[in-house]
């Protein structure tokens, strides 16, 4: 069973939310070291300059969201780029690693199969709770990029996954006119049962697209040239889907339509809350694995 003999945790890189994760783990009695925070404005007791030492002295390794950017460890506050494949992967052999995007990492770095990988990003408790700061951040981005109020604006939430199910009711409570697109009949039912207008995501090309704000959550191309050319040039598009997103940004720029790829909103807008969500998820996984 999960006991007070808690494993030591090494945090490698990340943004401000991983700093809060470290703080919350410390509060729960974990021994924590965190590397690649050289440029963080505050010097914390658990910061460690040596990545290798951090890994060697930690039983559990925690990677950030996302773990890599352009082949390097995602370390917002690091002084220099750290090649993930050359400098990090060899250190993780035989280690227990908690990471998001497990399958992508294994595809890019098959040698990680020598490590014991746990994917906290795929956890339902993580994804559902993380949808809240993402949705709040999306509203913040929208408010900062339109001269209209959200109240009375006609909004489309494209996709009825976890983020869509949180964002759409928020918009409704702000008195927006809310439309939500989905593929599954059960999601169409959920949309209509909650007093919102429904559309089929695969039928947008035949719908009237007179929306003032569009929030995309679908992680594949939806707003291509054909759809974008039917939008009013004053339409604001906020793409919340992970890279490469669901909007052809090159075409939207050519058409004069403002499209924003709003990535990592929890880390940017609500790092404290996002850090606690990561901490809670990892602690739950440790309990379940009896570590």
C-alpha cells in the first residue's frame, strides 16, 4: 500500500506550473529536485543545477507538458537548450518516468522502452481537471482580442470533448449565443440537453458560418481554405488544439482572418492550479501503483 516512505522526485524542465508542482510535492513530504530552472526569477531550495545529479538522486522522474519542443527538453527557464535524445534519454534508462505524450516519446526515442513510463497526460482525472484552466484561458484570450463583449456574441465551440464540455457552458453563462459542433450522437444530445445549439463537425461546410468567435478544440485540420473562405474577415478564431492544430493559419493570414493558436494555457494563465493538478494526478498514480 501507499505509505509515508514516499519516493524522491526529480523534475526535469517545464514552465511555471512545474515549479508549483514541485512546491506542492514538497508540502506533501516528498523529497524534490528540479533541474533546468536557472533563469527562474526566484531561487527555490529544491532547484538543482546538475541534470545528471537530479536524475541519479531521484527514484521518480517527472517530465513537463509537453516534454519536448523541437527535439529539446521543454525548459522555459533553462539557460541553454538541452537535446532530449542525446542528453536526457540516456539518463532515464531503468528509471521510473512520469510523462505526458508517452506514445509519441516512444516513437521518437524507442530506447525509452528501457524505462518504466507512466503517462499522466492520458489520465481522465488530469484531462478533465485541466480542461477548466484551459477554458478560462480561452476566454481571457478572446476578451483580449476582440472589441466586443462575449455577452451577445455568436460563438462556435468546435468539438465536444473535455474542453468543449467545459468551455461551452462558460460561454452560455456569459450570455453568449453558443453553438457546439460534435461527431457523436450522444454529444449532440448533451449539447441540446444543456440548452445550446448543435452542429455536426463533419457538416460545417454546409452550415451558415456567421460566427463572431470560433473556439476550435479538434486536434486535426477542420478550418481549411474551403471553410475559412466562408468566414467573415472580422471572425476571431482561437485554436486550443495541440500542434499542428485544426486551423490553416497560413490561409487565415492570407484572408485577413485573425487566428490564434493558444497553446499551454494552463501553464500561462493558471500555473498554480495547473501545477496542483499535475501533483494530484502523479500522487494518485503513485498510490495506485503502490510506490
